């Protein structure tokens, strides 16, 4: 069974203070690793898909990287509007269940001005 | 831009009542997914459809839960004889045939069972 563990559970940063969020995964036959952002009371918003170790993707102040065991979401010079819960999820190649996303519990990020 | 829409956004019901939620996916998306999310947790998969065919159901989906997508467009999720443990956010997502790993979520339906 696929497992995703995110750390830390919560992170408080000052505006401009760069940091990283971690997503460790156990998947037999990784198909994709996904990062989502979720604001309170809203659905998750898609950020990135990573498919293979060594891959990197960037969007504004966010950069996602992938190894064979974990992914990092690097936040450079964050702003208060980056405050949200960041969710990591995986899919696998095994049959009909391969399309389901298995999520971690998320990291709640707060950026103080 | 018409993203995934869900209706209602909030539902309060009494234990034992039946409820039904609706999801309208992005128009060209052939896959539709249902997830459930409780406070402080990540979403948990319930079921998904490819066109009108229901391809997978999680063991979380008890006999009281049923989902349909009769014409391969919108979908409904019904919960019969609701229990307090059913209180959660019910999320719908959809994906396109050429980028089926990228699921786009709706705003969710917040269910409270009293």
C-alpha cells in the first residue's frame, strides 16, 4: 500500500525566510508525485507533477524536486500570501487503482509579515 | 474558465437522513474522482469514473455510499442513513484523457451530521 509522510506538520516563517517542506513516500511503481496547495475551506489547487528522480519544476517562489524516496518543496523568500497547507500525493502504475491519489497529511505553512 | 463545480457547498443534516451531492467536472475531462477530507488530514480516495464506468471503489466506501455518473458528465454521491462520522469535506476532481495524472479539484461540499 502506498504511503506518504509529510514534515513538518506546521511551519512558521518570517516573510523572506526561505525553507523547505519534505514529502517521503513508499510506492511500488511510482507513476507521479504531485504537490497541491490548499487554502482553508477550499479544494486543493494543483501546483506540480514530478515523474522521475532528478526532475525539478518551478513556479514563482516554489521549486519542487524529486528523489527515489522523497520530494522537497522549496519556498524562496516567501510572502504572507504563500500561507496555506501544502499537500503531497502519489499515484502508481498498478492497474485500475493507479489513478487514485494517495495524499500525505500536509504541512501547514504560515508566513508572517 | 469553468473549473470543477460542486453543489451544495454546505449541507447540514440530522443523523439518519439521506444526502446527495453533485459534481460537474471540467467539460473535456473524462475522469471524475471523489475524495473525502476530515480536518487536519489529507484527502482520502473514495471512487472514480472513466466516462460513465465506475472503475474503482475504496473500501472506505461503505454500502451506505453510492456514486453515479449516468451520462459521463456530472456525477452524484449519495450517502444513506448518515452518521456523525460522515461529517467531512467531500471533494470532487476531474482529469483529462491526455494528462490523467493531473487532477483538478472543486471547492468541496462541507457535510455536517448532527
